[in-house]
């Protein structure tokens, strides 16, 4: 169950790039801030057959009310 200050961030990775990604970085920016802050790093997951996972969910707890913007970046082997 999600509370008022908790949310779920979810994304799906396209088949065309799933094999190229090593990790995902989730950035958050408050509406009045200029820069984003990295809040999560999630490694690329694989199933029992070694196939990359394509669906991801991260739980986020917000310290304050307001408008937040999120950016998810897939990072490859060469960073």
C-alpha cells in the first residue's frame, strides 16, 4: 500500500537495447531546483535463462510535498 509521500516508479526496457544496458540510474529533481539528484541505481536483471529483464519498479519516499520530475538513464558498458 502506498502512502501520501510514497510512489512507485516503473519502466519497461525495449528489446532493442535491453542487452546493451548494465544498470539504470534514477534521477529526481524538485520543481524549483536546477539540477537533478541521483536517487537510485538498479543493476540490469536477468532471468534463469540469462535473458535481460525488461520491467522494473522502484519505490520512492518523498521527504516533502510538491512537484518532482524523474529521469531514468540506461548505462551501458562504457558508462
